[in-house]
């Protein structure tokens, strides 16, 4: 008996003239598990990058490991901004969640005696999320300059409160001691390297999770929101819900990065929430572009290197060097550093 044919006279999709095609066991396994093979490749690549960075950090001088630690911590904040940029909005107030995460970690250390570095980092992310979450329904209604100014206002209100509250150290802030890790005291000669491993490890994990989220249905809805909000609503999607979730996720990334930076610095102060700090995070996000999560941390490292060497050799004009560098990138890479290897997937 001949196999059934479609209305155009061809065998059904997946079959041949002599019978149905045999199923591909690899495709069947992926369908059952619900895991995109590209995510497995990304996971292996992330693990390889972490191992490579861990080995490089062991051999690198202390000033370089500290620079990369700061870049990874700050890159986590910019990663949250990139998630919002994919929806067509740019926040100028991520300094708020950055400061909240840092203050939460420092207060837990000084007031409650909780010293575990991993726990303090997660506590910073959770606290920033809890404080930022009530503002998500309001901010999800706004776009463009209104969204940017509202987030900037929240950051500056936070800065004003931190400056006035003496219980939080006032304008001088306060210090925190050396954290522990999994109940173990960090060795004196390797405390910077351990914090380097922790920060780079968490940054690698968050980058991988961000890549999975960006490729998910909700992550793709965010891209659709940027293109046409009305069409998303017409198809049954919730624009405000998507933008609200992205804002909350950005808050967690910012709080996590703030806690890690504070533990590495050993000091927290209100300038963590100042508008110039938020501007640096936006600088990194623009430099990286929204296509690639790896580009965020590359751009953050580039910023730290340029700022470090510019302030050393051009102490009075290093901001000018940064501005010229950003203009150069915008002129020749308008979609950011990530567009160098993501051209095939962008328009």
C-alpha cells in the first residue's frame, strides 16, 4: 500500500517515498529533555573559560587579578542593563542596586557576624531584588527618557539617604573585614586570588544563565517588545510583565556584583549609588552591545584597563580618553563589541 501523500503529492514531512523516516535519537533526546544543544556547548565553553581564567589568575600579578575581579563584579551590573536594553530601555540608576548589594553584604558582616563570601554575595543580590521589586510595576509602564530618568531618580534618592544616615556610616561609609569561604579562613597571601575565583566563577555562571534566558521564549519576547509592543500585546503577550521581570533580574545581578566588589575592596560608601557610577555601567553596556553576554565582561575589562592606565599616565584627562574611546567604538562598532562575532544572528 502506498504511503499517504499530502495535498501537493509529496510524502508527509519526515518520510520518504518508501516509508516514514527513522527518528534521529539525538533529536529525540533533546526534545524529551528540553535542552537546546547550543546551551550544552555554551556550558562547556563557560567551564573552559573559567578553568583558563583560574590558571591565568594563579600566574598573574596581584594587581592584574584585582583589576579582573573588579571588572567581573562591575560586569554583572552591566549584564542586567544589557537584559533591559534588549527590551529597548536603558536604566541610568543601576547604582542603586549596586549600592544596596554592597551595603547588605557589609552590614551582614559587621552587624550579624556572617562572614561567608558566597552567602554575602547571594544576600546582596536577594536584598537588591527585594528592594527593587516594588518599583517594577511602575517602571514597566515607561520607555525612553522617562524610564532612564525615573531609574536615575531612584539611584540619587538612595545616594541622598546613604549620605545622611549615620547608622550606615554617612558620607564616609565603613569598612568590612576579610570574609571566609565555606567556613574556611582565607590565607593571607591568597585572599585576593580566592576572591578572584569566586567573582569570576559567579560571573561565568550568571553569564551562562543569562544566555539561556535570552534564548528562551520570554527572552525572545523581550526582543519583540523592542520592535513592536502593540504586536506583542495583540498576540497575547504581556509587555509590562516582561519588562518588570527583566528589571527584577537586573536588580539581582546588580546586587550580586555590588556585594562582590565590596568584599574585594573592603570598603563601602554612598558613591556606589552616585549617578557617575551608574553612567559607567551604561558605558560598559553600550560598549558591549546587547547581542553577546561574553562581550559585557570583555567590555568591563577594557574599561578597567583603559581607566587604570589613563589615570596613571593622564591623571587630569583620563575621562577625555574614555570619551574618545567610546566615540571610536560607536563610530566603527555601532552595535558594540559583541557584533564582531554575532553578525550572523543580528540584523
